[in-house]
C-alpha cells in the first residue's frame, strides 16, 4: 500500500482542495476560515475542513477518492486533524455513518452550542442528518 501523509495544508495551497473536490464531482467546498487537512500520496486522496465555531470546531467536507476508500484514509485523516483539538469537535452526517464515527470516538447527539443546533435543523430539512461530537482528551499531570 502506498505511503500516505496526513497534513494541514498551508494557505497558498488551499485551492488544491477545491480542485480535488471538483475532480470527483463532489459538491463539497473548502472554507477560508478553517484548518484544511489532506491525505496525500503522490496527489491528494482525501480532504476535510476543521472550522472554528462557538465553543469548538466543526468538521466538514470529509471526502476520500472513491478509488482509495476502504483503506483507513478517512479515519487517519480525522485522527490527524483532531489530535491536538483542545475543544469539542462536531460534525453532521447521514444516519448510516453513525457507526463509522462512533468507532472513531464520536458520540451521537452531543451537547452543542445553539448556533450549531440551528445549523443542523436547517440542514435536516432537506436530507437525513444527525449530529456527532468528540470531546477533547482530558490530560492529567501526575
């Protein structure tokens, strides 16, 4: 299996994520006020956005090249992006993906700020959508 690097993309390279999404006919788009993360082999094979929101971060735009799915890329990309998160990370997904995210430490129906609850309500009007959340690790000294 090819070597895959998981890195945060520097701002001058941000257009590469939208190019990746378009190349795969994905409707996802990178947002400017986010941390943009990629999985790379010779080229980008996966991407996600980690956007700051009130009280935490919102994980959006997770997409893996269909030819590379089933190889753990999404899981490793999520792990790299949230590794140092000091606040909760929330995401919205189709109910069928609940198990995938639970295996990565996310919980169903987390406590979220009002703005995120409102956003979920708007999204859920047009398609099935649930909220998942990941709390930061509690580190103790001693």
